[in-house]
C-alpha cells in the first residue's frame, strides 16, 4: 500500500533526535538501566486532518513489507490509557524499523483536533499542584 497523502491531509512534524540526558533519564526511570529498551531516539509525528487518512496511514505502516512493526500504543483507548498518565497524548504510537536495519523509529499518528486537545491537557497537567 503506498504512503501517499496530499499536503492538505497530513503534516509531518519531525522531532529532534533524543539527546543523551533525556535517554539517561528515561533509561533509569523506565527501563532499569537497559538502554536497549529505548525505542524513540528517532521520531516523527504525522498529523492528519481526517480520521480516514489517519486510519489509512496506520494500516499502510502495518502492511508495508519494508517495515517491521515492533510495538503499538493506542493512547486513544480509554480502557488502557489515561491521558494524565501518558502526558496528555491522544494518539497511536508505532515503533518499528526498516527491514535490514537495527535502528528503531517511532511514528506518532494523530488527528489535528486530537493533537490540539493533547496540548491543552498538557497545559492543565502542568498547572496542577503536586
């Protein structure tokens, strides 16, 4: 399945490569010192204007013979994810690698309206007293 979208359907937001201080912190807080568990050094967000394009892109990644899907986090499923526990994100996150590569990438799939809501949730969470 081709990965073709018009510029009106998707915006690609490239995040910077995760630096060592962030990797050190995440490794010790989440993975007990195992750096091999880090899956989001290279990451992008694909922000879609429609749910149809969003779903098509997720399907395309799973059906792409050149990509090995390693993990999926559906942070839209309220039975498994609480926005407060996931930093306010409302998305589907897929970790994978290109065939023949050992490097893991992270793709965050979201719909524009959900990304805007995620940002508002993060602001509210930051304002809450500890």
